[in-house]
């Protein structure tokens, strides 16, 4: 398949000149290059990853770009972000020493680039000191994985500047190591797999047990559909107790049912499970088991009938998260319901839950109408104004200049 940029060459060059100039201004000399990695949206497959199941995210056309210069004789790292942070009081770049990095330390956003540098070194790659200027269009904390966009852009740059030869799978696992052991976030492989492996017009089907990845055609445009993201702007946190308790319920359910992970159950096992489990644990299990089945069906339907046919699967996923897994919230439910009522063909909350974003697959001709309906519904409910934008399945991490 072709993997052309969604931008025209002229726009792309202009874009890179912008960040190259910002780098020069910040550090007083030229960058070696510019690398990018996108944010992601999970099309379907929520809370299935840690149950060794299936997920289907796609890389989006919002991305983190990093301009980087290697400092070969040095162990110094200097970091600056166009989105504000970089000035620890001094107005200049944040500065670190690669030989004095502490896993779990309080580094703020710097923990993301430092974490992947650390993970590379842990794996035996010698990383040079470097200067990095970050400029990202991925909104922070909306559930679109702005943090993984930084990590994946940085690890792609550092791998090349270190002269290491690593596979996409190596980068996925090293990014996970940086997140788990340096940043201190117990995340899986979903986000970085989408960001590193995504391709334009495709979603990334992932088996979280054996980590097999496969590109699945997902071309909403071909069906005159747009993927609308509704960022509720309600704060969420993956380290919050809701996530931990869902995870614990899944583990308890698997143990009670005598399987290594909920991935080992199918919808046909649910009747028996209901007899063995208390109601709450059963509903948690039912979400995961049916969600795995929905991911597999979405892959099949996308391949046979295209994006226009997946609406009911998105709807069913939301209902399952709302009623069985109980990770939605009033703002997410309103986003989904108002978008569907106004003509979206399918909608669901996406991401870990308790806030963040919903997605609504919407006929292009109805986009403005759906947007307005969602805004009106939020205003009527007295909720804060959500942020609405469309995303398209885009290419994964790569060098831009
Ligand atoms: P998400 O990854 O879902 O967007 P996270 O809480 O995991 O949310 O990551 C958000 C954090 O990533 C921010 O608090 C900030 O530390 C960092 N971050 C993301 N984008 C930028 C940016 N452009 N500049 C500086 N820090 C950023
Ligand atoms: Mg994140």
C-alpha cells in the first residue's frame, strides 16, 4: 500500500521549517532532523488489553513532532516544548544528565522523552546526549495519548541518531518499558503500537496476548463518513482507583472461572459464568468477553463491508461500558446519545473511561448538524463546552526532515 502524507509536500516543508526555526532559536544551532509520531484513537476494544484480548486502535492525523540534535560527546539532554513547559523557572530548556536518571523520578513531561532514552540504554543501546524541541497538536489529557506521541516520536529519533537497528516490535516494547519502569505508568502496548505501526486508511488490530499486529483497512472517507471526536474535557486519570478496581475484578473473574485470562472465554461461556460469579464480577467479565468478540467482528465487518457497517458494534460497545463495566460518565453518555440522535451511525466512549473523549462515526453531510446537536445538548445539561474535531486514520511514526 502507499503511505503518502495527508499534507501536500509544500505544507509539509513549511511545517518542518517552522519547528526547525524554533529549534535554532532555542538552542542556537541546527537540528539533525525532525521526527513525528501520532496520537491514537481506539476504534473498539476497551479494557481488553490487560485481559490479553483484542484491540483495534488507529493512528490519527494529530501528532507530536520533535526536532532533535545529537550531542555525541555529551550525556546532556535539553528539552523544550512549544506547548509551554520547558522553562523550570529559568525560561530556558529543561536539562538532564543521562547518567543520573532516576526511574520513577518527578520529571513532569520530560519523563516521556527521558523514559525512552533510559529504556534504550537499558536494552544496550548507547544514546548520545541530545537537544529536543517538541511541538504537538495532540491535545493533552483527552485520551488521545499525547504522552505516547512524545515517546514514540522521541524513540524513533533516538534510535536513528544512535545508529541502532531495532524493529517496530522492539520499539513497542521499549516504549512500554519506559512507561512502566521509568514514568511509572502500568500501561500495555495499545497506544504505542498504534502510534508506531499505524498506516493511512488503516486501523491496527492487536492481539495483546502474543502481540501480533495486523493492519485492517479502515477508510471512513470512502464511505463519506467522518470520525468525530468529542472531547468532554472531563479530567481522567489512568492511575485512578476505577481502573485498578476494574482490573482486579477481571483478574478475580478469570481466577474464579479457572482461565489464565478473560481472553480465554467466549460468549458461549457466559451462561456458565453467571452461575459461578457474583453479579458485579459477572458484569465486568461480560463486558470484556463481549468486547473481545466485538473487536473480532469489527475486523471482519471492516474487511467485508467497510466502515459504514460498524455502527452497531460501536453502539453495543458503549452500552457494555456504560452498564456492565460502568466506566462511562454523564458527559460521555450525553456525547454518545446526542451524536446518535442527530444522525451519527455509531458512537462510543473511547479510552480508559471516567471522562476523556467519545467518538461518533458520522455521515459527512451531517457533520455540522451533529456537532451543533452535541454542543446544544451539553449547554442544556449545564456541562462545560466539549471540544469537537475530526480525525482520520493516519500514518505512524517516521522521519519528516
Ligand atoms: P494523554 O496521553 O491521554 O494525552 P496523559 O496524562 O497520559 O494523557 O499525558 C499527558 C501529559 O503528557 C501531560 O500532562 C504532559 O506532561 C505531557 N504532554 C503531552 N503533550 C505535551 C506537550 N506538547 N508539551 C509538554 N508536555 C506534553
Ligand atoms: Mg497518556
